[in-house]
C-alpha cells in the first residue's frame, strides 16, 4: 500500500471533503434557482437548511481538518460570513437569542397563525433569494475548484506512478500507520 505522512493524508482529507461538499452546495443552488422552488414548496426549507449546513461543514471541523477561511475570495467574504452566521444561529441551531433584526428583536420566532379557528405553527427563517443564491453558487464553484486543486496535488504526489487495485478505500487519517488508503469498512 502507498505510504504517506500523516500531514499529507489529513490535508488531502480536508481538501477533498471540502471539494465534495462545495459541489453539493453548488448543486443545491441549481435546484433553488428553479422558478418552481419557492417558499412554501415542501422541500424549500429543507434544501435551504441543507445548503447552510453543508456550506459550513468544511469550516466547522476540528482544527486538523478545518478549512481556513483564507481560502474564501475577498469578493465573497460577506456572503461567507452571512452563510456561517445563518448556519450557526438559524439552521444548525435555532438560537432563541439568535440573529437580530430591528429593535434588537430576534429573527428566530415560532409564528402562530389562526385562520377561521384553525391554528398553524411555523418558524420564521431568513433565506437567501435569487441573486444571493447565484452569488452562493459562484462562491461554491470557486471553492470546489480551489479545494479540488489542492487535493489533486497531494493525490498526484503519492499516486501518480502507483497502481491501486480496484476496491473501495477510505483515506487513512490515523496516526497509527502511514498507509494513505485502507479498505473501507463500516
């Protein structure tokens, strides 16, 4: 099996994980831009929640595999900051004292609607809209490309001239041995 230092394997894991995740967010944006995908659609809130959770995942890891925010292009810093804020205070954790709106009033509320004696409950949530989703799509496309580039450099460093037999493997991020890959087991 191919041997590699722990640092290379962890860096590869970090960048490959991020690339796969950003591709998934980019694909979600494609679906959210669809004119039929509007607030009220049965999947709208779930897709928006997935977008925010997935986007934040590479940046919300333990230090060894956490993606540095320095990778975010300058023109997307505000979008990145808002996505992580919404992930942290609305989508991953609906903090009662979360994101503030006018008059220091929390955006996170349980709405009670009464119509003709029937009671309906909902959560108030903020979501990005058309142009913002386009911006997120462009950001995640760039981040997927950047992280894939870094992962590919590490992969080629170790596998460019080596044959690996067909099978399912996982990236070994154990400190116990230096094998880059090990057979996938659950």
